């Protein structure tokens, strides 16, 4: 099944995802630095992020979990030239590769990469920080509940919050799995359930080249 999912992703990408030299360059440089591409979003998932940003006319984006900045490139290319991305990466080695990819891309949009624990950086932002229009969370799963609450404090009415990798091949419904990452996602689902600051939320399973996983999506009230 996994091979068929991968082949179908390739079919979708061949027909619907135009080649982009910046994205290609980012993947190549990341591979040259010794990092596997399975840690990045798939191209068709990147296009979904781009479309959500375009549909909602977003100008300010918050990204938690930069890795090598491949997803960051997808986010940036959806913004107008005066758009802004604050992207946060917790690992120094990943951030170094990400900054190299950002520098090589030479995009007109502002990409502000900061290194450290995402929660600490978010808490240190000035009180008058302008709200973000789109928030992409793809970092350590055990911290998803905390990241969601902090993101709500940096959002406005209508902000979209996209939380990646929330199905984990079905492990979230395995009662014997008590890994911190799985428990974090379960707490996230409970938090999103009838949250007073969310207008609506859902989650979708996905299968493809990245395996069986999924994402949650919420709109701020």
C-alpha cells in the first residue's frame, strides 16, 4: 500500500504541482547536507498550505518547526512581496541548514528565523506584536497543547491554525501507546473540542509518500 500511496502522490505532483527552482534547490541542498526529505512536507501538502494562504489573503505567518525551511518556502511563495514569516526551529543544526536555504532563495518576503524553544520565543514576543493570519505548527508533538494556546494569543478573528502530523498512523487511538508525543496530540484534540476561542475545527487523515498521518485545522473565533 505504501508504494501505491507514493506513486499516487507522484501522479498528483506530476500533473498539478509546477516545478519551482527554489523548492528544488532547497530539497537538493538539504539532501547534500545529509538530511532526508521525509522530515519535510510533501509537495502536494505544500500546495495545500499555499492555497489556504492565498484563499485567505494572508500577509503574516507564524511557523513552529522550520526543519530545513522547505515548508517555509511553500508558505513564503504564497505571500505578497511585503509578506512576513516568523519561523522557529529548536535544533541548531536544522536551523543552520534552514538559514542557508533561506539565504540561497533570496525571496522578497521577509523570513525571520529564530532558534530556540518555540514556547519560550513566543512568550518573549512584545505585547504589541501584530497578530498572525496563518499559523503552521509542525514541531514537537508533546507541546502541541501549549503551542495551540500560545498561537491563539497571537491570532485574530479568522486566523487559520494548521497542526501537522496529528494521526501518527493511528497511534492516537491505541490505548497502549503513552508516548509523550501521542499524549500531547490527544490533549490537543481535547483542547480543541469546544474551545471557546475557536470558531470551528476538524482533522483529516492522509496517506501518501509520508505514510499514514493527517492534520488538524482550526479557525479562530
